[in-house]
C-alpha cells in the first residue's frame, strides 16, 4: 500500500473510530458511491474496502449535530474592498 493510500485510509478510519463520524469516498469533490453522502458509514469493514486500494479523498457526512460553515473568502474580500 502506498503512503498516500495508507494515509487516506488512516484518516477515514480515525474519523470513524475516534470521532464517531460517518465518512464516504470522493474523487475530488465528487462522491464515488451510488448515493453520495447517504452511503456514509463508520463501519470499519466498509472503510477498509473503500480506501484499501485507493487514494480517494475522505468526505464527512454532516447532520446529526455536525454543522459545517463554508465561508467564501473571495466574496468577503470583495465586500471589504467595495467603496
């Protein structure tokens, strides 16, 4: 297993086991599972299958108390410099 493959698997496994987060694999920002974030899991067997031989990005499903704030810094900078 390459270092990159091993790293992504370790991240996914850590998020699931230690933080209780449900993860799913993405190619860039595109989910590779049929149902995207709805396929997210904390199951170690599924995580090993998804990342065992791949370098997919690790995505974390939101909901269940997990909230994400996505700040568009380009818009903030544009507003800050608007006369």
